[in-house]
């Protein structure tokens, strides 16, 4: 009896599924006709209805594949991306993985370059009524799916720039680290290495308790200097290397001052010796030498150390030419009763009119 009930239940379920698949096929055909007629938005929504109605994985996958094309014809890149993700996640055996992930990279790049999806389809003619920038979401997902795609290095570099512009410095640095680590032969490697050094340097300036950021920034700058000695950025690299040494030396000097205040002169002398040994050309070296002379009577200062190079670029300043004052009436001259000068605005009016012309 149980076998008969199970058999009848299975037959009933198969009949229901067959009926749903037939209905889904009917909706799919209607969507296809709308697509052929150029009604892409209507077709995309009908393909979605067909996918929901269908029980067959084949019909569902075909509906998603058709929906990807319809959203692309509508120029709705984010909805196209979501359909691609649904296809890759739910029905990977029916998907062309390489082609679809490449398309995800293309959509991310389009968003990075300014492409936006209309917030409302029927109001798409309003240029400023658009959806948010989905660049980070799309690039992140594409990089998860194909981290070593040919498009991956440029996508990571753009994603790092996108995140940095929005104040997400640490996330940006992680993307730059990934480029330096995983794509050493890429065209983007050089720019990522320089941007990584700059990002780490900024983090070190904001506060670097254990010196991790400044040490990593110094390593990145040293690596860049070895790899690209003839680059146009070498002056910038040299100056920032000097500032990195200043930050490291200042950290050791501050620790020496801390131990000196707490009566631990031996520890203070050790940190001062590190400043003078490893960072003799830093801005903290003269202070460290002076302090060590007071703490250690046996210390003999070294040779004369020249003044360190300027940390900021040398900019040539030009004095702004003095403009002759235009005064109509000077107080106290003649028989006038003016206490303040009366400026002559006629010249400014003539100049404003000339500017308008």
C-alpha cells in the first residue's frame, strides 16, 4: 500500500512539474518574441517569470542566459551582473564561465569610468536619476571568481583607487598588497608598488605604534628604487625614504625619552644608540646625540654631520608684483573731512566689463 501511495505521489508531482515547465516554456516563448520585437525590458522581466515558474534546471538556466542578453540590450549593467551571478552560482554547468566572468570585469570597468544604471526604467530619460556606483561590489566578486584573470591586475588597481577616494584606505592598501604579491610581471605592478608605499606612508604619519606601516613603506620604497632607478618619481621616492627614516628615528628617540623620565637610563642609552647607529642622517640624530652626552660620560661624539637634505621639494618662489594703490581721495589732504581713504572703483568696473566682453 505504501509503495502504491509513493508511486501515486511521484506521478502527481511529475505531472505538476510537467505542467509548470509547460507554463514556463510558454512564458519563455512570449519573452523571446518580445526580445525579437525589440522590447528588451519586457523580455527581461518575462524571462525572470519563466525562471521562477520552471522546475527544470535547463529551463531555468536558459531563462537566465536569455535574461543576461536582454538586460545588456537595455543597458542595465547592474541587473545584467546580477543575472550573471545567479547563473554562475545556481547553474554553473550551463554557463560559459570565462565569458561571463570577463563580462563582469567589463561591467565593473564601465562603472569605474562613470557608467550608471537608471534608478527607474520609465524615468531613464532623466540623466541624473541613476543608481549608486556598484564598481567595488562587481570588481570584488569578479576577483573572487577569477583572481588571476588577465583583467585582474588592472581591476585591483582601479578598485584600490576607488576605495581610497572614498576614505577606505586600509581596504585600498590590501588591494595594492595583492597586486605586488600576485602580479609581479604585470604592467600595473610598478604603479601599485608606488601607490602602496604612499598609502603606507600616510598611515604611518597618522600614527604607527609598532612601526609596522613605516617599515613596510620603507621596504616598498627601497624595492621601487632598486627596480626603477631611472624613473621620473625617483626624487619623490628619495625624499619619502628620508622622511620614513625620520619617523623611525623619532620613534626610538621618544622611547629613549620615556625610559629616561622613568629612571631607566640604560634602556634610554640603548635606544639613543640605535638612532645614532641606524639613522645618523635623520632629524632626530642631533637631539639623540645631545641627550646621550648627558646620560653617558664615556660617549664620544662622532665626526661633524652635515645638515640633512630638505624633506620637502624645493620650490622656487616668486614675489607677487606690488599693485599701485588706487585711491580717489586721501584723508587729511587739502580741505576734505575724510578719515579713511576713498578707493577708486572706476578701474575695477572697467576691468569687469572687459572680462565680460
